[in-house]
């Protein structure tokens, strides 16, 4: 089955059962250590102390979560064969409903409301694509237009007249609780302060992950192993994935393909809604228009980067969150230093690609590494307007380097009609 | 191979004891614009192999989908083992013991064999897939029926014969007692057909009933206990193999005299039109899908290539057309076109009848006249100086429609409104009308009814007499033998055998196609 | 000829009309729930919008909207989704304003230069996405969206006083263009209509001609309908993708020209944004057809202008945004339903005209892969 959307062609890399968990975790750990080493070197050379500070790590986590949730939303939908470009619109509904819910019923009601708001958007997308057979991308684009429109209208009805509220924003809302692991946090802080190579960086990153962390973050992170379990180890997940691989095969075995697609897309909307709720309740304490800032699309990029698997997706989201955090904090020095880290990272990656007999991608990587190094040495800082584009440039780079070796579900984007099998 | 049982004996045995495994009465099914089945009556005795014969488009597949619950009949009744049933989905059919092995396998490439088999009937609870129990049961069934199926590999790595056995196992896993096989031998070579028939004997011995759909009459006569002929959507007669010959059966299917594809005199000249030298096509991992292939086709010659699907034929044709990158040389009438674009190859006189007409041959949502321009949009009369000449293109289309008997009310209807046979006629007409020097014809009469098939053979023969060189790829061995001047066999991307169409038999070809050792006459 | 077959035109109109009616109905429901009277709302909108000076505003808005929709439609016809028209037109307008303010040339040449810069910048910006798709397999949906944000950042950088802009009355903008670069307007009783609207119409004509009458257009449409069939027919798909994106981006570059050359004469922080996304909606509504898109652009302009009156009636004018969103969603659903119905009807008609049932072909004809 080939797809109707314009996304990368499938390759020979097979999508096997999730490999032994222990091997995966070891590989992830090795990658983490390598990344920390590169950043540590960069910090020492460039003097950008904020690269691996606990503040940055905490911010990175906070910024990664909505991207990760959007990516997870995209994953659930595409695994069932429905492309969901409308994540942005669903996230917006999530931001609005969460703010409203928190305002009137408390923060956790807000979270629930956000999920429901996004799920409603998902339901609309499901109806258009599954029942009416509309092209998936067109429906998604329509939702991205409708979502903010609805939010704006509801704001004009319900937020104007309240203190601090208006058409483009809500009054301040109550946030869900956060937690800090006290003794660990302080211990890590002292290690971080010492600024030793690699150790302090590790301490900084770890401290950011245990300080002032919202319970919603914990919920979101837990959704990753939960998704892996449900999609790959339960009957529900097998049937859902079969709809994305070969819906006609599933149909011939009595699986109700329409039902599973609906469920997948509504769950997808709910996850996007949760991402939106995070934005208006945790990352900030207010609903604001255009708050999502393209995270729905960056989430899709994270999903592609992760090869449609939750683990890889989390990694991608972390990467995007990190670059986003850097530019928000001491943007000018940190992003500048990032050029050096990028040069080292791309250089190593390029060498690895060439060794793996992929000369074109490898050469591209090395060229970009050289360019990055040049940018680092020739400039002092990066103007503020450019730093805000960091996550988007990162997304483009990641996709440009990684896109071609990925394998999406075989029937992704296919417009399925019951009874039309050959 | 079994000798056919005397019909009277088995009928009287069965009549007194068990009701028919499946009984259809008065089944009618309509689709927009066409009646697929009309007043079909069918009675299948338990523990037998019952064949359903008909030509392409006669309504066999639709009937099977109705029995399997994938379509609902507009009129008529279905009885399974004497009990009246109504199916709303395949689950209902599976529940009463009907299993289906589809002609186009319904397997998810990215899933393992195990995942494909258990989908929809998974062991374990809603919260945990019991993979071990599934593996045990699959191995048990595989051993019991001699299917030799391994549950762990990804389906994408399996060959055609293995995939078919997975499909059979899928049905048995769900406790099927009645097995429907839809054109099971379409993709098998004679040796694999023998293996399949042996497996069917095993199933029969265990008391299962097999409903076998095919248009390959010699096989049907070999394996079936009873044969029902279906023509234009309705049942014609039910016979036993002892009562009919292959020829009589064919006439029942078609209702008239059979055309034969035999070509008589040779029109082969010594002027080479297409020369292929050391052509190699590799996949992403570097494996050769077409491996160092060389041959020459002369003007007035039809070179047929026989081979089981998936041995490189599609890639070979794509490479000669310039759609796929290849190593080696392609020379057209003395000009080296190895690095020339598809468009320029077409302009140089290469015509192409693709294997998958919907995918590569037609723009379904465009009107007929635009479909005739397709592939010829840079040549007169369709275009000049970058502009499309609508008037001339439409005139040309009307001509094609007339010459090739394409049944359509106008040239403005969209291609999707035509039947498969008329679509194919349109494509053949379009490709031939450009006065090509070389025609690449892949399965040119696939899915086409007998009348249209004969017409297409006529056109090919006429063009050949006028000097056209043809590369013919077909799964229909009779078509290959009948139309070709020379014959080659392709296996795993290499040309492994040469044969003389005048003397070779389908069995010889089949042996060469699977590499099972060649007899002296048919092999190189 | 059957081009003007009333049945065909009727079928083509059914979907947008259905969509519009659905939008009105649903919006009325929403208004009622919010405690407002729909009839008052729609009537005041209509009265307001048909006043001469507002009609001028509508035409002026639609000049840019039409171009935006055409840019998107070029992509759509090839099954490419150029969501980046927004970034392309703003970057193009910015660069054009900067270059235009830096030179002095006689009138027509000056305008031509500005337009040329805009077209080139828009084309290049879209071309990046095209190249990424062809050479690295990156989905143009995501890359054009990313380029939107990056383009915004670049424009923001250029729009600072230290770089290309100057501060004037609390608004940062580029230096004003010489009067030689002011595109003459068309004076009517309601006000001045942008002269550039003529260019917009000409671009629409060119779009129709290119897609319907040239070989390039045939190749483009064929690729959009079925890529494998186009490849087998000799189309070089990679070149087509890049060419289409360049063309789409070039037209996108023109989107800001009516306003730049006809009204603001400079690029400032208050330059309209979001016209790229409006173009997507209008292209969907107009079904990529040059005349349909024209009507849709005017409709959209009407909705944009007439909603201002709602404030005075105490009705939240954001209801119009919802209307617009519903129209888009409803129209794509309606088009799909109508398309399917039409194919079935055509199959039935062909069978009837040929006299009785033929050898059955596939019951459904979704191009997504049935034999």
C-alpha cells in the first residue's frame, strides 16, 4: 500500500517489534552521555555557562513536553493510518478549554477540559477523514483555521469583561501543583556550582529534571511507556496499528477499521489537547492567542525524527525543547555557543554516516558542520530576532538529515473505504 | 493427483447424511452501473473440492466476497451446513467456520507472520497479548497440515508461496471448516501448484470443504470433485470432471468459440530495434533485482519473457523505460538511450503498456481525451510549441476509440467510468497509435474479458507484421507461447533459459521458471 | 461544448453553496446560543458590506487574497501543500520595499523592479522547501511552515531601526517609496480601488492558460492526479516539484504588492499578516479554479469587511472567524461527497447508454488504489 500524502518514501529499514528494552535503554544512555560530553566541551570552550545549567534543563523539559505530546498525538493518529496536520488547531482548543476549566473549576479540571477540547477537534477530523473520505492534509489545514477561530470567538464571549481577560487572552489562571525533590535538588546544585567538566553538566541537567517539576509533566512522561505498551503489547494496539499498515487485511479479519481510526484520532486530539493544556496551565498561567507557536508542527517533526516510535519521538522532543530553552534564556550567548556544539555534533554524525556507507547524507552533514563552525568563529552573538527561529531551524535541519531512512506506517494517509478491497 | 470420483456415488452418499457445506440460492448483487451476480445457485457438498470457473469479470470474486461476508447480497439466501445465515462482516462468516484465502493476499508487510495470523482473534485478555499461546498454536497447525510456516519473520521477507501458506494458516487458525481459495494458482508455477494440491488433499482428508475459484481449466479438472461454471454473473451449469473436457468447459465459460492466440508465419527481420546489454537494476541495499540481462529484439519480433511474478520483470521494464536507474546499456535503433529521460525515450518511439493500468497507465479523474494525450504530450498531433492542441487531441482520441472498439458514450467521460477491459483497450490503442518502434507490453490482457483479449492479440499481430518490435511479459503461459517468436525465462533477475515457442510446453517453462532443473528441449 | 454543460456547472456549484449554507446555519446556532439574533447580524453585515466605500475595501482586499489563493492552488493542483505562502509574501514584500526605497527610477521601471524583487524572493523562499522535498525527502507541509517562522524572524530582524527600517510615529517601517513607485488606482464613487487588481486578474488568466492549455500545465496536473502514471508518461517529477514550488512562491511574492504599491508604500509592523492562510481557505473554497477562486476571494473580503459592523450591534465579530472556519471544513467535505456521487452517477449513465450491464469493473473508483 502506498500513501497519498507527500511524505518520504518507505525504505528497507524494517519496523520490527520493539527491540529488547534493555538494549534500547543502554543505547539511549550512551547517546545521552555523548551529548553531555559535547555540550560540556562547548561550555568550557565558549564560556556559555547556561548551556547545561539546571535552569536551562528545567526550561528544556518544560518546553519539550508540549512538543512531545503533540508528537505523540501525531503518532497515535498516523499509526492508525490517518495523517493529523490539524494538531495545531487541536492544541489551541486545548489551551483555551484548559484555561477556562481552571478558571472556573480548578487546575486539574482545567487539564481534563483541555484534553476534552482537543478530543473534540479530533472528532471533527475523524469525521471528515474517516466517514467522508476527505484528504487528510486538507482536513487538518481546515482544523488549523477553525481552532483559533473558535478560541477567539469563545474568548470574546467569555473572557472579555473579566479582569485581565480579553479577546486574545484569558485572566490569570491557577496552575496545577509542582514538586521538587529537596535533598537531591540541593545536592546537585552544589555539584553544578563547581563547574567541573561533565560532572557539573550532568548535575545541572539532572537537577533541572527534579526541581519545580509539574505533576502534569510526570503524567505526560508516563504516557510514553504507556503508549509503547498499549500499541505494541495489547490486542487493541495491534488492531489499531493494522489499520495503519493494511486496513484491508484488518477488514478481512473482522476488525472494525472505522472504529479504530476514530478512536485513534480522538485519542490523538486528546493528547494534543493535553499539550495545549500544558502550555496554558504549566508553561504559563494564562491562555494567550497564538500561544502554540507552531509546536503542533514541531511535534510532527519529532514524530518523524523518532521514526513513528514513542521513544525516538521523546528524544526528538527533548532536542527541540532544549534549543527552544536556550534561545529563551540568555539567547544571544547560548545560541551562539550552540553553533560550536552543532559543529562538533554534526561533524561526528557526518563521519558516522560516511562509515555507514551513506556518503550523500554524510557529506551534507559535514558541510553543515563546517558552516556551523564558521558561524561560531566569525560572529560574537546572535541577534535576538534570529534566536527565536532556533527551534524551527533545528526542525528543518533534523528533517533534512534524517528524513530518508525512515519508515512510516504502510497505509498512512490512505483514504480507506470499507468494501473496496481488491 | 486424484482420479475424479464417480459423481453418482458421492452425491448419494452425501445426500442421505450431511447437508451441503454451503448452499446459495437466488443470489443477486448490483453495483452502480453493473450487475455483478444474478440469480446464482450453488451447492457445495461437504468434504469435497468444489471449483467455480468463469472468465475474468464473470462475477466469481464478488460471489466469494458475499460468501465471506465482505459484501451483502441484494437478493437471495445463504445456508451453511443446512442453517440459514446472514453475514454483516467477515467476523460472522469466520464464526460459522468459513475461511478465505484471497487472490490478493491481505497481509501487512510490516507485521510478523504471527501478528498477521492472530489479528482479530488474538489470544490473551484485552490488556495483554498472549504471544506464547499464539506461537504454540500456529506451530501446531503448521505441523498438522504440513504447511511449514515460521511465526517470527516479517511478512515482507516472505516469498509468494510462503505468503499463500500463511493465508491458509490464517483461515485454519480460526477453525475454518470451509476454505475458499480465490485464484490460488495465479501466482504459482506448476511445481508449487502440485504442492498446493497435495495440501488440499490433506485438508480434504481431515474433513474440510474447499471452494476453489479459478479460470485455469486444466488445474480445475485435476483437483476438483465438482465444477460450477459462472458466466456474466450467473451460474450456467454444474458438472463433474468426468463429464467434460477442457475445451467444453472453456466453451461453457465463454459461451462461444474460443479464440486462439497462435501466430502463424514469422515476420522477424534481422534489423535490431532494442538491444539491452548487461542491464542491472539494484535496490537500496545493493541487491540486483535485474542481474546482467542482455538480449536483442528485431523488427517484427515478439520476445516473450516468462517468469513468476516478482523475479525482476517489472524492474526490467521500468529500466528500459527510464523510470528506474540501471547499470548497463540500452540501445534503441542504434542510439544509446541508457541515460536519456523517459520523455525522450518515448519521443524516440518507445510505447508502454504498464502492468498496473490504474497506477501507471491512466489518470482516472481525467477525461478520456486527456488520457490519450498522456505519454504523448510532447508529440504532434497532441501538442505543438509547448501548447496542447485540444482539437487534434480530441480527434485522435475519437480515432482510437473507433479503431480499438472502446465502448464509451463520449470522449469526455472520465476514465474511471469505463470498465477494466475498455480501459485496457484505450491504453493499447493509445500506445499503438503513436506508430512506435518498440512496444513494452506487460500483462497486456490482464483482467480483460475474452472478447477484448482476442482483439488486443489481433492488434499486436498486425503491428508486428508491420515491423513493430515487442517485449511481452505475461503470466499467461498460453498467451506467451502463442504470441512470441522467441521466449526467455527470467528467474531472480537473470535470464536463465531460452525456449522455442513452437515446441515448448507449459510444464517445461514452469520448470525453468522455478529453476527446478531443465529438460533438454526447453533449456539453454 | 460540454464545457458549459449546465449539469457540470451545477455539480461544481453544489459543494460551495452547500458549504456556505451549512456555515450560515451553524453560525446562526452559535449566535442563538450566545443570545444574539442571527438575522440582525446577517442583515447588518449585508447592508454594511454593500455600501460603496466598503465595496471598494472588499475589492482591495480580494486583490491580495486572489493572488494568495492562486499561489496555493498551483501547489494543490500538483498535490503539493504550500502552507508557506504567508512567510513568502511577507519576506518578499519586505525585500521589495527595501530595494524599492533604495533606488530611483522612472515610474514603470521602478514598479517593475519592485515586483521583480518580490517575485524572486518569494520563489526562492518556496524553492528551498521544494529542494528539500526533492533531494532530502522532507515533507513540504512541515518545511514550508518552518520557513514561515524563519521568514518572520528574518523580517523582524530587518525591520529594526539599525538595519533597514526607521521609526516614525511609533511605528517602525521601511523608508517610504518614491511616488514613481506608486501604482495608480482606479477612482470610483466609493473610493480608490487598487490598480494592482488588474494585475491580479491577469495572473488568474495566466494561471488558467498555463494549467489548461500548455504542456507544462498538463504535466503538472497529471503529476497531481497520479504520480506513477505521470512518471510513466515521461514527466520528470523532481523537476516538476521544484518548478511548481518556484512558481507558487513567485505568485506568493505578489500577494503584498497591491498594498505596498497602492496604499502603504512601505513595509511596517502594521503590514497585514495572515493572508497566506486565508489563501489556503480561498483555494479550497474555489476548488483551485480561477473563476471559483475569484468569487471565493470576494466572498472572503466581504466577510472580513462587513464584520466590523457587528461591534456596533454588540455581537462578537469573531463569529465571522468561526463562519470562515466552518465554510472551509464544510466545503471540503461537500466536495468529497459530491465527487463520489458524480463518479457513481457517471458510471451508471455510461452503463445505461451502452445498453445494459457490462463486464463488472471496480465498484468504487477512489484513486487511492483499487483494481
